[in-house]
C-alpha cells in the first residue's frame, strides 16, 4: 500500500514574417519546460518533481464479475476502458494464453476500477489489456492496432493446448464457452472520500499502477480519467492546421493536447494558478470535463483565432525562438493574444510583429520563460507582461 493512502473497506493573407531567431541569449539557453523538435519527452512540469503533501481516504470494495457479464458491461459502456494512441499492446500469444488460463480455471490478476461521480459508470484504472482481450475474443476480432485499410484479423487462439488451438469464441465447445462465461475476475472498485477535490487520488493510483514499462504521460492519464467533452475538444482542436504548423507533427504522447489544455486553464482560471502545474491541469480538466455548448464553442474559436493570427503574422517559428518549442512562451503569448482578441481582430500586422519583438527583447520576460517557469509568481509575471504588451496591438 502506498504511504499516505488509507483504505476504508466499503462497498488563412501572405505577410512578412518576423525573425524570432535573434532573441536574448538567456532565452536561447532555456532548458526546462522546452520541447525539442522532435519533441523531448521531458514533462511540461518544469522542475515540479516533488510530491504534494496529501493524504487520502479511499473507500473500496471487492466485486467478483463473471466474464460474460464484464463483456456485456464493456459493450454497453458501463465499464469504460481508456483508449490511448498507444492502444492495445498484447501480442496474439499473450492474449491467447490469458484466455486459456480462464478456460482452464486458473486464477488471473484482478482489475482496478473507479466510479465516475457523475454517471456511476466504472472507469478501468488497471486491467485495460485484459478487458480489451476479453471483448476482442467475444467479438471474434483480435484488437491489435491496424490501419483502416487493413483487414480485420480473426481472434483464434494460438500457442495453447491442442483442444483450444485455432478456436474462436464461437467455435469453442458449448462446455468450454460455459466455463469461460462463468469464469470470475475480481475487481477492486474505489472511490475517494477525502479530500473532496474531484478525485485526485485516481490520477495518482493510475500513475503508480502504470509505473512499469513505457510510462503513460500525464495527458494520457488525464484523457483516461477525465474523459468527456473537454477531452474530445482537445483532440479536435489538435488537428487545426495553424496549430499543426506552429507545433509540428502530432505528438504520440499527447504533449500537444496538454499544451492546449494548459492554454485553456491559464486563460480561464489563471488567477487561481498554483504550482505544481500538473495538479492545476488535473483539477481544471476534472472540473471542466463536461465542457459543452457556448463555453466550448467560445474557447475553441479563441484557440483557433490565436493560432491562425500568430501563424499568419509571426510565422511557424513563433514559439520556437531557439529551435525548440518553448511552452512558457506559448502560454504567455496565447493568453495575452486571447485577451487582446476579446476586443476585436488585429488589423495591423506590423503592430503585432513589433509587440512580439518587444517581448522577445525584454530581458525580464526572457527570464520568466527560461527558468522556474512553473513558479506561481513567474507564471503570473510573464502572462501579465504579454497581456500588457499585446493589449496595445491595433
């Protein structure tokens, strides 16, 4: 049991581009909070590597589900398996051996689920590969990642004992299907009772249970836990042409989507920002997961206006002053631009170019986007400075 977690058993015009290469030496030397191009896998959290001093009370109960019932719940969406771009990773042999274990009556590892407060649906925290395997076998299709043009692959068992080799769910004997249908998988279902902060413990549990092999990025975990309209909006906005030019190729670890979330959070709720930024983003995505209607349309429109304007007037290297994507420069410029666009569109391209130049030549601003970039005061100072300068753009 992790220390600090207590369990309670309960049941589109061509314009001259500004040269952003001649920036202060300080900015060019920036290290934390910068993405290389291609992207560095360092976190967006800058130096925020310390754990928050939090203690949790987790209500949990055990539940035994028969396999047939679990598959039925998966199909209905009552049990939700998080989907990542990395997707399903088990090879056919490993998946087949898992099914064989159930057919033989052997015990298999349990799964972790959490209850979504708003829907009471169950989110899979640990057990994605096992549950995806089960549904794939019952559907008759092996759930391996594939291109849309590729044919679907039948899920027939391999590298198992002779009586099961080549079998699909449909071609299993009636007795074997019954055994599989009635096989039990134990689930631990959890719900955070304290602190009442929207379920931050679920993020931490997910993070720690997925601590082996290739680590999930913070945004991958958020997308799983706080799935909904906001996550869908981030995914959709990530395809905007101007954003793709400014950022670069789609990032497989969702770093680009995390930057969009970072902009939304600081633009909407920056006055309440407190480090670490990871926790700030978790809380924002949780509280705004149901983002819909006018608010979603407004934020989406603002993001597109900002990226279109910056790409058209400043150019594709706007956020890459030293060849790398600087997240601190991005969030301050984006919030300042969004604030300026509230009063109308920009008519004088040279005015924006001059404002951008002023910021990049500002030694103090250079410090704020190159070091301790997630500190509360530094975040406030750089956003205030960018907002002040961009407010004068005509």
